[in-house]
C-alpha cells in the first residue's frame, strides 16, 4: 500500500567537493545515523523531517561547512 505522506531524504550534493568537510565529518564521534549512512558511500537516505533538520544542523557544526558552496548535503522533500 502506498502512502500519501511526503517523503524526505538527506542527499549528497554531487556538485560539492567539500573534501575538508567530508574528512572532518568522518572524524566525529557524534555523527547522526543518517550522515553515517552517507559516509559509507550512499548518495541518499530516507529520513523523517526532524532527522533531516538535525542532520543539517549537525553538518553545520563540522569544520568546512561554512566555506563549502554548494553545501555537501541537502534535504530533498517530495509529496
């Protein structure tokens, strides 16, 4: 059975190199589960809107996030 609920995914931005951010993220011990999944090489992971928001907030605390343009991760929501 298909749900009409919106889907939220945390995705890797393929246009963002942000090597410094990725290195820093791999060193952190407090990595959210969704980001940990992306660190294994996956390009997207389905999450709740709250998990997505928390993951992006965490990502912003990792060195290199502010300098990265475009950002290495983004939230994709679809209906």
